[in-house]
């Protein structure tokens, strides 16, 4: 930047001095060794490239005139430098919001969602990512599988459904993006899961006698209903099971596997009429029975990562239905549902009597 004392340059120098004096306080000492790039976002523009690799502490101890005289650093990039320093002061951990400069902001919004409510990975910085990982570690969420917590499994590659969050605790954002196995899609879904955990638990502290359990939204109502049903003397009907278990699980299948698998499972369980055999389904679709079984197997794969505890809950419900002597036809439908979501080991979907 030219060495001309304009009103604009004097204002920039004054702002730098103000932020510098704040950041040189000992409370910010843990941030001094981090490079300036730590507070950048993927869609930032006019970055002071020549300064990004320098530690924050070094920049703070460098006179403003010397920084402004750095080759390639003009007035616009000095403004960006001030924004990055402001982020360092605020320890930015969330996404941008509108400011006087619409392309960058030092004062973030409370969300990483775009205007359509969709997660936007381009606003995630190293600082934000570090904060999200710290939240996961603080609340001991290390063993949670990515697939259990993602909004929809349709967006997540199958090979990482069961990958625990712990796999990413020691990986920086730059390192993850550099992994050969992690393209843009995979990085996005991983970041989204950590973001959602942080949004839920970021401001809370662990308790000595209470524990947080994260489950997909469909799980808790089903578990509550099963517990209440098996512990009481109420006689359950197939319609009770259909409304409180079968339909909610089918809705989750639609979310995680798509409409094709949803319709097959719906027909198989006879939600809207008589249960349809795999043979009839294969004829209707013009595919082999093996292909139908392959599609139906998606239901079990979904529940294996989404709700593995459901297998035990189904056993409790099955004992209740057998004890109250539910009709054989209705038990067959329940067995079909159980085998659809929690098949016996080393077997595919088990064809019931009506197949």
C-alpha cells in the first residue's frame, strides 16, 4: 500500500492498533501461534496471501506500516486483514452474515445454512472446525457413527455410514480436504454432522450424573410407545403397531433410501392392503426377485446404523404380542416387519407365509 497518509489509511492504522492491543492481552495467548489462515473461510476474497502463513503473534508484533508495505498488500487486503484479526478476537466458530462488505464478515451468523436451509460447507473455517471437534470430544461422542447423525443417508456414501466421529478428531480441515478418499461430497456430509452436534451441544457442559444420547428424531417416539405398551395391560392391535411403528419406520426409509425402496417396503408389509410377495413385486417391476431383495435389504442397512437398539425393542414387543395371543395373520405381518429391518444373521429378507 502506498505510503500516503490519507484519511482511509489513518483509519486502517487506527483500527489495526485497536485490535492488536486487544489480541496482545494474555487471554488470547493460545491463539498467537496459529497462522492467520486459521481464520479464513473458503469463499473469502481479497485475502492477504503473503501474510496467511505467518503466526498471529508475529503479525501483532509487526508495525502497521511494515505490514502495509508488504508486496502485494494493498488497501483492500489490509481491510481483509483487519476482518481476519477481528475473527481471531471473536474466535469465530459459525458462518458469516451480511456486513458492510457483503463478501466477508467478522461478525458471524448462528448457522451454516444458506438461505434455503441447506448446509453450506464453503463457510467453514479451520477455527469453526476445531470448535466442532472440541464439542464432540467434550461430550464423548467419539463412538457415534456418522450415519446415525446425518440428516439423510441418501447424501452420505455407504462406506462411511459406520465411521465413528473419532476418526476425524485429529484431522484439520485442510488435511481432510486433501484426503484422496474425501471429495467435495464426502467432506460436506462429515462437516454437516459435526456442525449439527455442535449446534446442539456447543454451549452445554457435560454433567457428572447425566448423559446425552443422540438419536434420529423418529426413534424416541417409537421407543416410548413400545415401552409403554409392553409394560401395561392394554391389548395391542395390528393397527396400533402399524400407526406407531410400521409407518414411522417406513417414513424414515423414504428419507434415507428414497421413494423406490419405500414403496417396495410399503407393499411388502401391506400398509395399504394385502401384503405383496416378492415374486409379485418382481413381476410388477420387471426385475428379478434377487433385485427386489437387494432393494429391500436397504431397510436393514438403514436400521443397523440409525437404530441398532431397535432389534432389542422389537423382541420386547414381539413377546408382548405373543403373550396376548395376537392372531397368526397379524403376527406374520409383524414378523415380516422384523425380518425387513432386523433380519436374522446370514440371511436375507425372510419370505413369510404369504410370499
